C-alpha cells in the first residue's frame, strides 16, 4: 500500500474493506523505517512484538466483519517522553537510558484502546528541552525535507516520522512550542490542545503547568480524530478537565465566512524572515478571500514572553528533575563513594549541557532572595499575558501568526548560541503560558522548498469551535 500521504481515515477504511491488513500496514512501515531512518534518526526504540500483537487483534476484528474502532490498525510513533509499559522510555536522556516503565501513559493507552498500532519511541531533545532535536543524548534528528537541517524540537522525531511516512501519526509534547514548531519545520500538522484537555499522566515532566500532549499528523482531520481519542477527564491527572469530548471532525467542513481573525502586529516585527512573512501573509489573504474578517490587533506584553517562559519553565524543571538522583531508577554513577557523591556524579554524567543549564537557572530563580524578584514576578507577567489573550478573544474568534520566525535552520547553526535557540520559540511560548490551544498547519514554502507553518491560536474554550472551525480550508 502506498504510504505517502496515507491518512488515518484512508488506512482504517482500507483495513475495514479488506484491501489491506493491519499486519501488512505495520510491516510496510517497519520496512520504511529500516530504509529511511538510518539517515533521519527519528526512532530510538522499536517495539515490533507489541505492534504486531495489536495488528493481529485488529485483523481478527476485520475478518469477523466487526465495526472497527476509530484508529484501527493505524501505525503510530510515540515521543520518548511518554511512558510505555515494557518499552524503554528515555526522554532523550542518558539518565533514563535503561528505564523501562511498568505502565502506559494515559494518552498511549487511549490510542491503543482505539486500535492504534504503536511502532516505537521517537527521538527528542533531552527532557523536551530544545528547539532543534540536537540536544538528544543519543543522536540528532535530520529534517526529511532537507537532511542538512533540523526538524525542530523538542518533538523533532515525531514530526520527522510523519513527514517521512514512517508513521501515519505520532504523539508529541508541547511546553513552549515543541509540537507546533517542528510541525512547521517538517511541513506537517501539529496540534497543542487547551491545557487540561489531554491527560499528562505518564508524561515525563519538564514543566508541569506548561506541558501538553498532542498529535502530529498529515492532515487537520487526522489531528481532530486523534484529539477526540486522547482527550477527556483522567482520574490519574488532577489537572485534566472534567468536560465532555465533542466530535471535533463535525466542525471541519463548516463555512469560515464571518469568522474574525486577529493578526497581532507583535508577531510580524523584527526577526521575522521576509520569506516567512510573505508566505504567511499570503495565507491570511486566502482566508480573507474565503470570507474571514481580518482584524489587526496588538498584544504588547508579547515582548515579555520569552524571559517569562524561561523563568517559569526552568523553575518547574528544577523541581521536577530533582527526582532523578541515581537511587530509585535510571542511571547511577558507579564511582560514587557516598550518597551525596551518588547525586552529584549521577546528575553530572546523566544530564546533558542544556538540561544542566536550565536546572541551574531554575534553582537560582527559586532560591532565597531571588524568588520574589524573578519567579513571582514571572508568574504575575504570565497572568498579564493570559488576560491580554482574554481581551483579544473578546474582539476576535482566533489569532493567526507565523509558527516560527524562520524556516528550518541548519544542523549546528545555533548550538553555540542558546539565546538564538530560545528565540526560535518566540511565537509559540505565549500560548503555553496562557494555556490556550494552538495548531500549526502548512501554508507554503520558501524558494528553497522549506515548509512554512501558519499558527492559529484559539481561546481557552471547551467548545469544539475553538481552534478547529475552518482550519481545514487553510491547507487547501
């Protein structure tokens, strides 16, 4: 079966109608991985036995003529920051290089309950800290559209696997843009749901008040299908919203005429590459031609987003990563002579440079004498950002912006300049701080054939309209 462009609906229909089998589809994807992934490096661990068991279950259902579940036989890849029972889960870090969880992440469990076939675990920046996937402890991921360039991060393996047809869909995580930015760089769809819409249980934490689980797919419809499966209240996550889960696909074909789209001027200022601006503005004009009302707006507090994010996120990382001490699980330094030595040597040898940098910054802003000056002030600014979005959504239905100020940059280009790397997330961190949903959809290419993503931000609203209505039309 042709894998290029194969969607969830098409794969499920082919299995239901007997045109292929879930087993054959999984085997085809493993052959594709064997052929392509040596150059790309998207997968860290494959779980073929688990995949084939699930595929055989789906084939048995299809043979009996039973109605298949919504993701029946669909091959998925899972970002390696999500726990998978019996399958190594490293978070891209040496400190978890031998960690095999005894349970599944809720989102993964819901995928499999809906018939998905889990192919394996996907490469990522260590503990999801990075914007290029070069911070992985194992190896970088290469962009399938141009192997000399990064796929974005931290969900670079998730985006690359979909772009290279090594999975029909994948799960990623987004703490400051880690689903949307790699989706933009690789030319796929990446959805970050409203905070609390999808359970974080089993997600190896980076920054708990910012972390989201969401899908990367080949189409907006596929993203809607996956969200409908993984969303919903989970008693294992107290932050998950106790709200009904609508059928998101119902909203996709509704007309967009009359929708008010806000275009914040702060997202089109200094630092935005001219080619990206041209492509994004053309996409906005296309929406206008379809009847959307384009409304210029201002979000002046956007200029504080990056410093606010890198205080809040690093503070929470400092707290969350304290659990990795070499005592209970994961890597332990062998040359330690005392308990304090175990802590020090394990963390020194197990964590990479970027993770250490963020832990130290987070510990500093939480320390006595600096808490009020940095962390408390950052939380206040975060509230201002959220209020600013609330005010904007009283005037408009959604916001449209570039996903990233640049297309995919070259491997190694920003490794020695952490600040330049942090600024790659300048258009995405605001949504994480405010807890609102965002999606990146492909909207064109540069002259070098590099994908450009259009970001659409919705209000913090449980209704199915938020973040979905009419988005399918922007990819036409």
